[in-house]
């Protein structure tokens, strides 16, 4: 079972710790960011043992922060690159990302393997650590 909630973080966390689930509710009240810090959560019932002889299922979660336009000046608007690929339809973009998840993981693993191999060849294991950390900084920020 999967439950979700978007609400103040402290109350949501306490509720999850106490009940092991969330309320499937979304707080619609707009407020300052530091007024009952907003957050969202998913809670999924998990088990370490197979159920009825079956392996536990895999769960995929994703989120998208879509802002249109991406940047707004006084006299012009700039859209995000994904809009040109999906005709501005954010649902199509999210569906593509979800359906591409396994291939994306393969591409990410192949890139990691190439970087590790190249870095090891050039500078050894210590260099692998530096280059791997640098890659994640570049890709995350």
C-alpha cells in the first residue's frame, strides 16, 4: 500500500512514525516557507520476506517541478527545453521519464563505468574518487 501527503513536515513525520502511513491529503494553504515548513512524502508498506512465495515488488517514485514560463522578464518569457520536445505537455514529459527509467539507469551505469575506467587508467584509485565526486557535483548542481 502507498500513501502520500503534502503538509507541514513536523506533523507529517510524527504521523508517519506513529501510524506507519500518511493521510493521502494535500494542504492547500499558501504560507511563507519557514511557517510550518512544507514538505511531501510517500509511504510504502514494505517487507523483507517474500509474500506467498513471491519476491517483494519494486516501487518507482518520481516528481517533476514544472514552472511555465521558466524565466519571466518584463517583456519576454523563456520556456524550458523539455517543452520543445513534448509540445509543452508536462504529463507527456513525466510519462516519458517514467517509461525511460530502466534505459536511463543503464546509460548512467555505463557513464559511471567509463569514467571509473578512464580515471583509474590516468590516475589510479584516488583519482577515481575525485573524478566521481566531481561528476556528481556537476550533474546535481
